[in-house]
C-alpha cells in the first residue's frame, strides 16, 4: 500500500534562508506525488506535482521538488524563504491501483519563518 | 468566483444532533471528495463521487452519509454527532485520474460540544 512520511513536523528557518521539507514515499508502482500548502484557516492549494515527466518539478511561489526514485524521495525546496511562506505543507501520493484519484497524505510539516 | 465552496464555514453543535455540510464546485470537474482533518492536522479521505456514483468509501462510521445530487454538488450528512467528530471537513474536486490536481474548498470547522 502507498504511504508517505514527512520527516520533521516543524521546520524553522530564517527569512532568506533555504527551505527544505522532506518527503519519502512508499509505492509498489511509479507514483504520482504532490505537494500542497495550507495557510492558516484556509483550504489546501497545490504547490507542484510529479506525474512521471521531468524529475525536477517547478511549482508556484518559487518552490521546486526533485523526484528521486532510488531514494524514494520527493523533497520540497525553496532557495530563499519569505515570511509569507509560513504555513503547513503536505506531501501526498496518489493511489494508482484504484484509479480513483485517492490521495494519501503525509503528516504535514509546519514551516516557521523567522525575521 | 469561488471554485470550491462549502457551507457553513463554522458549525458548533451538541452531541447527538444531526448536521449537514454542503459543497459546490464550478470547475466542471466530474469527481468530488470529502476529507477529514483532525486536531493534529492529519488529512484522510472519507468519500469520493464520480458522476454521482460513490467510488471511494473509506472506513467511516455509518453515521456519515454523503450525497451527490449532481456532478457539481456533494453534501455530507452526519447523524448522532459525537465529540470525536470535531474536526475540519474539506471538500475537493478534480477530473478523475491519478495525476489530476484536486482543488480544495475552504473547509468547515465542526465543533461538537
């Protein structure tokens, strides 16, 4: 069965510093992977997704993620953090066998950005 | 124009009551979902409908009953509310398929007293 693990429930960085949020997945077939962001008291918004095209995926707001099959990872990065990046970030994997679009989410990582 | 909307935004009610949450999407999608986000922010799929047909039905108590009157609407009715039902419920929609982006509503914050 597919699963997602996000290492680090809280990540704190200084404004301007590199952001690195870690995601590892478990999947018996080539996965579809997603990163979503949730700002306080809002719904989730897609940052980027991997659908078996380029392994380096660029998303909105300067975020990008690299799919590494050998490491079963899909880590999210941003070169320079902004205060507005403070939010909850979720990694998710799609559940291929069912073909229902079912998403399995990781536990989430809270990103704090310090001035 | 709100793509995925939910009503109400907040719901405070007593244990044992019955309540409904409504969701509408204007994106032309054929698939809609209900997710539950608990107090630790963990998100889990509950149900999904494709063209008004139930395609995902996770291990959810029978007190929860989704209904999809048409492709643009998905409602969630909850009977005999319990304290443990307190959570944020998110509706989402997408085209059917593995790599399709799901668009989420703003959430309904349910508090059961």
